C-alpha cells in the first residue's frame, strides 16, 4: 500500500497534485490511500473515492494549521505501525517534518518516508537569520527521511549544494500536472483569429509572491493591442489589485474570477498565460497552459522551467521589470510558440509520466 499524506484537499497546487497522483496510482491497480487531517476543501471532489481509500487523522480545531499538524504526529505514527504502508509520501514542504517525525516515532518498520519540497525554502529578501534557520531545519528534516523529492534536476543539484549533509536524499521527480483533458484541448487548438482581442490568463492566489502589480503595470503599456485578462485565484490583495487596475485605466479589461478547479475551459479560451511571480518552485500553471495550447510569458521565478522556455524560443523575463514583461508579451503575440513543441513538453508532466517517476523512485528504496 502507498499512502499520500495531505493536510486537506485545499485550493493549492500541491493539494491537487497529491490527489491526481493518488488517483493515477490507484488506476494502475495499486492499493492507495489518502491520509488527511480534514476531508473538506476545494479539491475534495477530485478524489476518486471508488479507488482511493481516505482515512482521517484525529485532531482538534485549536491553534494554527502548523500546530494541528504537529498534534497529529502520535496518531500518524500509530497508523503507520498499524497499516504498515510500503511508503508514505508528503504532499509538500509543510508536512515533510510531520511524516519524518511520525516515521521515527513509529519505530522499526519498513515504511519509506518520502518528503517533497514544492516551494523554495529561501525567498528573495528573506532576512539572513530566517534563511539560516530554514536551511538548518530542512537539512535536518531531509536527513530524517528516506528520500526528498524536488521538482527538477536543477532543483536537485541546487539542494544538494545548499544542504550538503542531506545531499544523498534529493531526487528529481516530475509532478502530476497535465491531464488528458488538457492535452485533448491542445490538440484541437485553433490559431488566434486576426482582429480578435488577445485573451490573457493568470492563475494563482492574490498574494505578494505572485506580484500581480507588475503584471498589471506591464499590461497597461499595451495600449495599441486590444486585450482582456482573466485572473483565476483569490486572496488578500484582491481589492488592492482592483484599485491598481482602476488607477492604470484598465479596470474594464481585467476580470477577477476567483478560485476554480475547472481550469481547462479557461486555458482553452485563452491565448497567453501570464506568470509574474517573484519566486516559485516548479509551478503547474505554465505546463497546464502548454498542454492546452495556451502560450506563456513568465518571469525568471522558477529555475527548473528555464530550459523549457528556452526550447520554446525565448528567455524568462527579469523580475521587477514591467517594461521587459510588456515587450515579451508583445513579442509572443507576434511570434507564437510551436503547438507541437508545447504539447511535447507538457506530456513529460502528465499524470501517467508522474506516476511512472514516483513508482520508479519508490522501487529504488522499497522494492516489491
């Protein structure tokens, strides 16, 4: 049995990936379970409950999410001892230490503890002391487990250098981003019609990390191009961004749609995905867009994606440069990427490819 541990089926990319990966493994006929702290959330409907068994860990509603996670460590250890899974996989950064400590508390057993780093452990402008503490914590955490998965070869090399005491733990894996529905949309994609406004799409929470302010400033410079922007996501900066769009004179061209898990139809109806983040791990949205035949323009926020962008004929845009971002958008409108190449790249991150990758790595440390 393989277990995927997830706090809740929330609205984050890591939640969606963990569920798609569990479903994909179950579709291979493998016994798969999702162990959750909460069973309700935005992506709960994605769980294939006919094939994936869901178990809920007992907890209380007191304290923060992090506090609740640590409170379930003894219960998680008991479940590991009782059910003896072949492997338990963390969905992302926040649950890595929890499954590592639960594995140790469970005592001698054959369960592989597999962590996953989905977001950078250090951010731009992070205070030096905070960065040093996080570095020490993630290095210690990685050493407690059997393997720590990261989302590209570039990330694996970077973490081996950054956390040398745990260097042997890091392995690159392809996450489950791209669905068959997205690929089908991409294969049927038609060329953009001349004279029709360009439809831009942005996907992600309205938070500082995503730097939508820079995106809006860049779009305001495209006064000679008819366009609209749809933003899928919600967050604390919604009203701030609406006000900025009004000041820039583009409020009637920007649509704040809120969170939705039904992204495929938006990709199919959009021409270019815009990603203006200050930092990312290995974001799903660009690969989902490519699968759907939707081109991309993004900042230099995710090193693991740089090679992909290079293969499509352009380089990522420097962070904080709205003028360069506007120019890159204009260039991409006139020079769209090769649709076949886009789908070829995206297929490397299909659910099937991701399941293959994860099972191969599990076999390396816990052969059947």
